[in-house]
C-alpha cells in the first residue's frame, strides 16, 4: 500500500500560499492576504500548511481554519466552529450544523478584525484543550 503524501508545511506551504495570493490578482487575493496576516498575528506559533490540492490551512494543535478563494468570495472554514463562542456573530455560514462554521467574505464585506482574531484565538484554545498529541 502506498504511503499518503504528506501535506506541505511551514516554508513550503507559505510559498504555495504566497503564489496563490499572487495569482488571485483581484480583491480575493488581497482579502486572503489580509486574513492570513490576521490569523498569524492572532496566535503565536500558528503553522501554515497546504492541503486538499490547493487550500491554505492554519494550524496549532489542529486545524484553526481553512481558506479558499472562490469565484465570488473568500471562505474561511473553522472545523470546530460550532464549539466556539461567537458573540459578535462573525460566522455567517454553516450556522445550523454541529461541527464547522465559516465566514464568507464578499468583495464589499466588512470584517470586524478584533472579533475575527478573537475567534482565531478561541479556535486555537479549543484545539489545545482537545489535542490528542499532548
């Protein structure tokens, strides 16, 4: 049985994310660069990875968020979003599910930076509390 290819991490993943942002040369690339910076600034030690044939992923003790630039939006999916407090209602998709939540950012979307970074920190804290690698 063939061993599964490991997802690029660290500098290799960062290089792919840089390339994705560069080739997404409209507002979506700019927005992806913005949320990337906000995620990396929110939590020390976040690692960038590249998974599922082209998605930037930010991890600390597990996945915090997955980013994707779609045709009309940038989507940030938090796999454990349903378990996170969202008092500022930053999540706007997947609200009825039991696991994930996402933030769909459109060209004219406003992003509450402080509330977004609070969600990122909450996701990292959730991962740390539920990590099986400790």
